[in-house]
C-alpha cells in the first residue's frame, strides 16, 4: 500500500490510496515511526491521490509528526493542486498550519534545506 524511496536524507512515502481511514491508521502510524527511528526523521508524505481522510488517520499523522519533530526532522505533505474534501478539512481544522503542504516534490525537498 505504501511505497517509499530516498532523496538524500529525506524519505518520500507514497500513500497509494484514495481513502485514508481508521482501518489503516495504526499500521501507517507504526510504519512512519519505524522510518523515523531507523531511516530518517525527514519525511515527505505524498498524498496527491488521497480524496478522503478521516480523523483517526489524521491523528496518526499528527502523532508521527510529533515524533519526527522531536528527532529533529519533520513530516511535510505533498498534496494535489485540485481542491478536495481532504484539503478543505486541513484548512478548516488548521492542519494546514501544523503541516507544511506542497504541490510539487522539489518544493517539499527544498523546504528541508531552508530550515535553520
């Protein structure tokens, strides 16, 4: 369900699903925690294919973000350019202020090098 590859010290995780729900939330959180602990705390999460995300899955992302930040990393999200209920929800819940959102991979990669 998830594909990953490295770009320097950043792990790019492709969330290859249309619906990110409670049924995947715990296993995906554990997957991200394993990456943070064993590979890199710098993660780009490619959510361009996601059209629905429930609160359980969002909670798993927030938990993983906290772990990543405590390990001197971050999780940034690659989103689609089109508006969808997912990105409306991110805006309404202010998650767009918690996570950095990008529409192209290079900008997401560059965001890590611009951190101080």
